[in-house]
C-alpha cells in the first residue's frame, strides 16, 4: 500500500474554499474519506471497503456526466 493522502478543497463559488476532503487508504485496507469543515477539532469521516469505494466512483462518474 502506498503512503499518500489526497486533499481536495471546496470552491470559492460555494464559499467552502476552507473545507477539505481527505482521501487515503487506512491500515485496515479501507478507503478513508474525511471532510474537515473547520467547525470542530475532528473531521466527519466514513471508511469504505474496496467494493463500496468502487461503487461510489461509478455513481459519482454517472452523476458528473449529468452536469451540463
């Protein structure tokens, strides 16, 4: 497993540019997705197994393709 983290930031248009979405694989081979909105000390998060993470990417791609 590679040792990296990917961070995305919110958009200026939505006034969420200080929000952060962090992605990485944890030590239990789950995909960790955390959203840090800066309102508390701990981000909200979810951990997905591989099959669920793959399903999420498929649904996300389908939804993105619907955007004009």
